[in-house]
C-alpha cells in the first residue's frame, strides 16, 4: 500500500477536504498556495492515463466539485489543475487557487503553515464541498 492509499484509508493523518467511496482530497503538506489540495483515486493507479474512461471521467467530476468548493472557500480568478509528480506512484491532481500563473510555480519556496491553520483551511473547503 503506497503513502497516498494509507492517507485515504486514515492510516496516516491528513487534512481532509472531501471524499467519497472512490476518491479522496486532502491538503498538500508542502503547498505553493493556501488551499493547495491533492485529489487522488482510492484505487492504487500510478498513471492517470492508465485509468479507464469511466473512472477518469468520475475522477475529473469529483475534482471539479472539489475545485468549486475550493474557489468558494478561497475566492480567486481560477483554480488551477496540475497533474505532475513522480515522487509518489499514485495518480494525483493538484488543485491550486490562482490569481496569476505565478501562483502555480512549483519551483518557488513552499508555504510553511502551522497545523491549526491547515486544519482551518481543510475545514473551510470541506464545509463548501459538503454544502454544495
């Protein structure tokens, strides 16, 4: 079981933003912006394009719902969707509130937010997700 599967299963703590039986969303612990959220399938699959058409469609619909909640929680021009990352062999989508393209620069220094603030951010997104 990889680290993201352990997070989705609750074996490793996370800042949960949204979930259903197939997908899980949680805050990135090294965010490039406040609200930076990862969306993963609960099923272990390394490469997003290895998912079958129906599954990837459901995945994108779930990510869209999370993005809508994120935009309500953190008003911004758009929510960026970025698919990258080779560190964890588990498909994941980065959702990042953005007002300019510079907000989505993964080379810049990551934010260091206290646990209490991370909990508040996750709760704010979760509340918007659940209230749709």
